[in-house]
């Protein structure tokens, strides 16, 4: 076991790294990809650009590691997006991202009705929840909505599509030539029987209710399956030898669980990537549909994971950097550190793309609240960071109720967790000890690589998790806890005050 070639297809583009068996990183490379965001709810990317930029990043890493060859290839990335793929394995049209809401007008047919709660008609969604633990979103921002959009408004693309695939499954197919999916990668289609101990397979009743075509769904294999050997022509193009085993892709949620080192029941992590979430493995199947939290298939069929998602996390700071304050992230966080904790009462609501957890509301919009003539650039930056942390506390309250227990500490990872200042804000707002994992920006790459070793039988899951190290610990009492607890009392009222603002 020399090293694992780990791929993370994030929202901003692919990251690739050599990961050693002890969980440390070798050479890495990243490429950016464009996102097309439209006022009509459009959110798309180009899968051809994915493949081109991924090839560039892989060649960077393989050149740096030559002549040593990888032991395996691991894949993780975004999920809830749809790649239409033709018979030859090429993209048949644009990728419909997890944020694309153009199908919302069709979702009432699937989950809505005359009597609905947050867009869900109880009589329609109960069968979904009983079998899968969740249901398609009324916003249309998931594979069910994407399929309907393709059928109703993009018929030419739909006709060319042999498969409608999740991003990680698309990459696996390009690497091996094999079309397949897992219960983990297909979670947000809500078409598999996710009850503990259930057999792997699509549920025909739910496929019909979702108005999906079973023939366009990739065949299901167990999570952790070795998809196949790397194709010779792909290996040659990437500077690799053919035959390297490729493990089925994991959603970034699963890679984050292992990348946090927290695999015991209720051992919790917080991820601050473009989006954000709070999760742990749990020994039960459960759904809180009002707060968009559910237990979903995990590594072990008998130990699900908590699934939820906040539509923006570190992406809020990226928005500030790209649209308002042109500076690198180190400069931004250094300026934020100079501002007073709590920003003299100013709050930032980070709902720049609506919200999913703990409320399903794609029309929700962000805002700065409580600005004054004293508000300066440093306070604006800090308030954005604090707003993301306060939003995590909003979800954390519902998460603890879901788990039916107090969570005393959390591990934190993701690009936002590189900032010690941001980690301290999470400790103060959650009022819990926060443990920053080593190499937090690349923790999901590490998690995917360690899972590949587990899948190939080289290590056990507990042995893999034990290889994750903690870099720094933040105690709430040292992190402006009193300021942030007072700020949270004000923050809790923002949703009711801003709901409906700016929508027609």
C-alpha cells in the first residue's frame, strides 16, 4: 500500500490528492469549474469540464508521485445532483446541481396536495418516509425534480440519456466503464429501501410515484464495492498503469464522517464546506421531516448516518470575497479577528440560497441586520462568519433533539475549519467543545482514501478512523460563549422576521 489516489468533486471543482495509508496527505492539486446560476432557479455545471479539469489535477499528482503507482482510487463529492449520460458514457446535457429549483412547479404532483405542511402532503409522503426515511423536496432541487425537468422541458436531452447518474457514480463510470450506484450515492433519490437490514434494491412503488424510469437508474451494488479496474485508455491519459482498483464513490457526508475520525454512534462532526451539515452514525432509522433531518444509509447497513444540509456554509465567505470585498481568505479572517465578538449587535443571516435544514424554504433570503455608522469592513467580515456559526447552532438544537441526547463535543472539518477564529466561533455558539481535525480542508479526501482501504480489506473501519488526528481543541468558555449565547437569542427570531421578504 504505497498511496491512494483520492478524488473529491466539490461544488467549486475537483480536488485530487495522494493520501498515504496513515491518513496523511501527499501532493495535491485542485481546479475550479464554472457554475451557471440563473434567476429562473437554474444551477448547472458542465460534466465535460469536470472530466477535463479532473484529468489535469490527477496528472499533477501522478507526476509528483512517479514512479510510484497508487494502490487504489477513491472518489467522493457532491450529491443530489444529476448527470444525464448517453449510451457511450458521455454527458448528454448539463449537470443539474443540487441547487437547481426549476422543477418546483412539478413537485406538487409527487409530494404535494391541497393540505400540505412545508409543501409535503402527509398522505403522499408517509410511504416514502416509512421505506426510505425521507422524500423528494418540494423545491425540486434533487434527482426527482431533475428527472421531471428533463422529461418536461429538456426532452431532447432526456431522450439521449441512457443513465441519470449522481456525480460520484458518473466519475466511477468514466474511470472503469461500469455504470453502478450504491444505497449511499442514491440517498437523495429516495428510491431504495433504507430500513435497517433491508435488501439492496430500488422500490418499484416509489420509482412509479417519483415518475422515474427504472431503466435509466444505474444498477445498485453494496456501498464499498470495488467498481472495477481502471480502463487502459484512461490510465494512459492520466499517467497511471491500467488495472488500479476503483472503489465506488461516496457522498461527501460519508467521507466527512470517516475523515473526522468519528464513527462511533453519536460521535458528531460539523462540516463547513461550501454548504454545511452536522452528522454522526446512529443506531436507528428515524425522520424529522419538519426539520429536514433523517437517518440515511451509512457504511454499515445496520448503522445509518444522520443526513441534513444547510444550503450555505463557507460559501457565504466566498460570496463576500467575490462580490463585495476583494481579498484573500487569510486577509479576510485576519481583519475579522480585529472586530469585536458579536459585532456590536449586528447579525448576518446566511440564507443566500434559501435553506434546507432545519427549515425547508428555498425562498428564504440573507441579510445584514443591525448595521450602524460604526459598522466597518472588519465587522462585516466577522458577522458573516458568526452568522454561519449561529446558523449551525439553529440546526444543532434540532439535531440534538433528533439524537435524543446532549452532544458534549464535536469535531470540525472542511475549508472553513482551517480558520481557528471560525472554529472558536463554533465553540462559543454551540456551547460545546470543538475539536479541529488535522488538515481540515482535505479531511474528506482522507476519509475517501481510508474508506478505499477498508473496502479492499486492508484495514478495519475502527483502525481507519483511529488514523485521523486532532490538531486543536476549542473550549466554549474561552471562545466568547456569553456574547454568542446572547447573539443566538436574537438570531432565533430572524427566520420569522425575514421569511417571505424579497419574494413575489
